[in-house]
C-alpha cells in the first residue's frame, strides 16, 4: 500500500480548488440565468456547480486515477475508470453557499477534503469572491493565507456570537426556528453566513465564537471541520456523538460544553 503524504494531497487540492474558483467567478453571470432545483424549490443548482465539480474530478483523475470522490452534484464514484484498493476518498462541495452565489452575496466557497482510511487528513476552503483560503493538514494546524488560526477565547454563552444555518425543507426550518427562539436570549447574537464551509472557517479564526447546524452533508463539513479542529475547536454532534446529519457543533472546549448542554435538550 503506497504511503500517501497529506501535504501532497493538500497541494493537489489547493491547485484544483483555485482553478474551480476561477471558473465559477467567470461563469457566474451566465450561470445564474438558468437555475434548476434539487431537494426543494429553494435548493438551487446551476451549470457552474456542475462544471466546477467536473473540473475538480478531472483534475483528480489526471493526478490520482485510482481515487474516489463524493461530490454534492455527482455523488460517490471513482474519479477514473476504477478505484484502487488504497484509494483516497475526496469530499467535494463545488459551490458551498449556492443561494449566495445566485443572489451575488460574496459568501460562497469551494470546499475539498482528502480522506484516508476513513479519516480526513487534509482540507481546503476558498471563498470564490474574496480569494481567502483556509487550509489544514491533520496534526499540522489550520491556516488562512499563511496565518495560523487559533479560534475564539470566549468562554461565556452570553458573550458568544454563534453561526448557524437552516435547511431547505419548510418543516426543518420551523424546527430550527424554534431552537433559535430558545437560545437567542441566552447568547450574544446569531450570524447566518449561508455556507457551512465558510461558517466553520469563521469559527476556526474567531470571526464567530462557535457554529452549529443540523442537516449538513459530509461534503459541506469535511474540509471546514478539519480546519476548525486544527484551530483547537471541538467538532462533534451532541451528547458525545460524532458530527453528522443530526448535528454539527464546532466550538472551543469551554464554549462547546455550554452549547452542548443548551442544544441537547432541544434536539431530542
Ligand atoms: C448550504 C450549506 C449551509 C446551509 C444551506 C445549504 P449548499 O449548502 O452550506 O450551511 O445552511 O442550507 O445546505 O446547498 O449551498 O451546498
């Protein structure tokens, strides 16, 4: 079994994410003229989402033909004709924050992570509009444009600025609104950025003190989750569970305990 160097995987990911981001920026004007929908009438997908995914997958196939990819638009498959026994699995969201992309709100990103033997070992998130780029290799810290990230030092709920997000299904949104009703009086304020990958990176560098969201897919949270962990945050579900569709909670240790205690009773 060939040894995979996470730093090499990161270099490949960064190269492809930059190309994809350039293509997305170029295509925006045209892409937003024909918008299709997926899980609900408010869950958009554009030609730019698909083109970016294809560009990254073709780049992966050229560099590592035996690998696998789980992409938001194309699902799980080999990047080439067939997967090798020691395939790396790539977790790709070609445009995270597609609603922001459609509306022209400068908060949408390309997110790509590399997973080896079930563990995410490298990840990059790039804001397509600002060009900000967050990266991490497991065990080697989290970085934004050469600056090491450490997360927030906030330790009180009342002082916590918390990021969150809402699903595309009206019933899910009603439940999420009820949770907000209960927690908003107890925290500093809420921020809804609209891209889980950017939310997790914001938490990694203390632009928010913590972030939580129910309903995330692996491609939404893989790269951002590693970046937040490498900045010293805990990235989990509730009540000791791992992060997943049920809940993703990212916070520095002290705040994490308080938010877990606050959110757990609200998510039976
Ligand atoms: C989005 C997530 C966001 C969530 C949205 C949506 P998409 O992903 O990044 O956190 O609140 O509902 O799921 O659909 O833009 O890739």
